[in-house]
C-alpha cells in the first residue's frame, strides 16, 4: 500500500504507519516527519503491515457491540409492544368497555406499575455498580502504574550508578590515550539539499560520493571534502534508501522503496548507465551488502525477507530467508564472509551461516531481544553490537565457546536525546581506526574500541532532529550527513587531538 503524506513541508513522504491514540489531535496516518508529533504515545503507533489486523479486531468488537445492542433493543421492543395498547388508551372511554375488560385493564395497569418499579430500581443499581467498578479499576491502574514507575526508577538508578562507575574507570584509562580524535564540520562545504537524502556512500578511495536524494541519485566528486556534482542518476520510481560502490569497478548498487535493486555500470569519465534491475522483493529495500568478491549481494526488506543474489551472466536471486516475521532493518557480514546477522521489527536477531557443503545459508540462532532496533554491526567473529531503538545503552553480544551461541554480555552508554529514531543510517565499524559510528535518536555517537574490548564515546554530534542519515568513508577521514533540521548535506573531517 503506497500512501503519501499531504502535510505541509513533509515532501510527499510515504506513510509508514498509523496512530491509534484516541486522544491524539494529529493526523492518524504518519510519515517519518510526522513522528515527533506522536512522541508522547509511541506505544499507540502501528505499522501499515499491522493496520489490517488492527482494523479486523475493531470490526469484530463492533459486531459484538452491535449484537448486544440488538439483543437489548429486541427486549425493549417487546416491552414497548406490550405497553402500546395502554399508552394509547382513551381514558374517557373506560366506562364503556364493560366490566370484564375493565377488570383486565386494571390488573394490567397494576402490573405495569410493578414493572416500572422493578425495571428502574435494578437499572439504577446497575448504573451505581458500574460507576463503582470503573472507579476501582482506575484506582488500581493508577496504583500499579505508580508502583511500576517507582520500581523502574530504582532499577534505572542502580543501573546508572554501575554504568557511571564503569565509565569513570574507562575515562581514566582513556585520558592517557594519545589516539583521541574529533570530526570537525567543514561549514563552507555544506550543500543545501531540500529533498530528503536517505543514503550516502563513498567509493574505495573516497574520491566519489553518492547521495540518494528522493528517488534520484546525485554523484559528487570529493575534492578534500568539497563536493562537486558530476551526474544525476534517474531510474528509481520511489525513494532511494541504500547505496553501495563496488570496489573493483566503481559500479553502483542502489536499493529503493520501489522494491527494486539497480546495478549502475561505470562507462568511463565518471559517468554511469543503468545496467540491470533486480526484482524479487515485494516491499521497500532497507539494507544492501556486497561480499568481498563482489559476486554476492545481500538485501533486506520491509517484506520480512533476506535475499541472496549471485552473479552469473546476470544477477539472479539464489536464496531467500523468511525466518523474520516483520520488517528486516539491518544486515552485517563478518570478515570471513560466511556469517550474517540481521535485526528486525519482530524483536529478533538472526545469526545466519553459510554451509560448507552446499553453500546454502542457514539460520543457526535466533536471539529474542526486549526492544527491537534498527542497527547492528559485526565487530569480529566473536562479537557484534546491537542498538535497541531509542535506548541509551548499546548492547554487546559475544560468542560462547562452549555452546557456540551468542549472548549479551555488556552494555555501553550512548546518547539518544529523543523518544523517536529513524532507520537507514547504518552502523559502521572501521577496524583500522577502532572507530564505531552509532546513530541513535538525535545523536551520532562516534565511539572507540579500547584495549579491553569496551567501547567509549569519543564524540557525540547532536542534531536538531532524529531524521538523520549518513556514512563514514572507509578510511575514516570523512563523515557525511543529511538532517531534517538544516536540510543540508554536511561534511565533517577527522582530526586527531
């Protein structure tokens, strides 16, 4: 279902879900830019995929109410039919109806009086009981909420003390470390970009930069952080969500909300032409990866699947993983290229391994998490990081050598600054610099992996909105971002302190 937002300045963005909070005055269908309006009731937001099920449940409830009202109406109609002869009786004619009829009439009127007393006595009691019950329910809800809040606060205080203690210890070690850095904004190199820029990508030597601006792809030449546009690629019919450069030949890989993946071939002189379109997904592409040999593409989609595309004469879909039950947000591949992890809105992390026998990819572990997240990243063969949505803790999972299963072992403090977050800014770990880029809420946390394997924030860049997209260059020299507050493509350069 493709529905576009008609709110002013929302740039005809695709509707991604609906608000079901009865007290919310804002438009119920929402796009990414509408999310801040619903920050106080995130639990009342549902995806479009779940809207059909929610409507079905509401229809079922309406049918039950209709049935009960109909049964009540039927009983009241029977009572009204009994009363009609007496309500319409002409009192001036009672002396003419005869003794027998008069006797029956008096008996019936006496019954009506008793019915009236019985009916309204019980009705009044029922109303009073309902009011009392509702009052008790509200008091109990408030009491449980207060007790839960107190418990959560005590738990958070305890966890915060432990984290602060750990951070102080790490900071003490960190201050003596000479490898500190910052990313400085190159203000003069900022480019005004009104359309949302969902995706950014660098080629292998950082001389070229891609930016997915709406459904178009802008190609820039990068001259020491100064971006000069050299081409515009137009083939997608909807927003470009993810971009990759191939290292061997500078071909381009793009994934879009039009459900397709496109291969763009470099034809020389920094010019590209459409080469092949990959059709197979039934909803938006959210993540694309290439293996080192660049003969395998991995794609993740809102359609709940992960697809594996192999290069023969043309790119073909070889395998599909269907173990997730909701949108798949992020993929990460290990250095040996034989293990893949994925995270989804279904609050599951899948560990997928390639079989040595038939080269098929098999799910070997399903990890249930308390809060789903948009980003994860393999650090090495034994560790990966995962960022729960809008939480100020990043989770580290490590491989247990005894049972060969991953389990959460540590949490590291990260900044968020928002009740909302957005997808499409990938987790990145640069082994050469021990540098991890973690977008969370309104912040981009630039973290260093220190000697003991822990992570500590070196710099946290706070933006005025959680709608932020970007990427680090592979050598860690540049960070390019686009955010909704400035509506600029901004370039930041690595500086050692």
